[in-house]
């Protein structure tokens, strides 16, 4: 299945899929604009490569409350 950004979805979320999705969103907006992305607390969303990429590309992940 393809999403609106052109990414494919699958039953499992892998860090690579999440990173590809974030990159697709980043391409839609000017680099100077900070983007805030709301995500759940899935451990895949908090892997070092994803968090590092977010810091370098002006993307701020906002995680939902756990309680």
C-alpha cells in the first residue's frame, strides 16, 4: 500500500521505513522551517539514527504521553 507521500506501508514498522517517511515529509517543506512531528512512543521512533537525523534536519519529534 502506498501512502500520500509515496512511501509504502507494511505490518511492521522498521526504523528504515520511519526514516524514509520523515525524509519524504522534510522534502515537502523549506529547509529553514522547523517541522514538528507527533509520534507514539514506539521504540522504533526513538532509535539513535532517527533522532540524529531529526536534529540535523530541523525536525522535532513530539512523543505522545505514555499514561
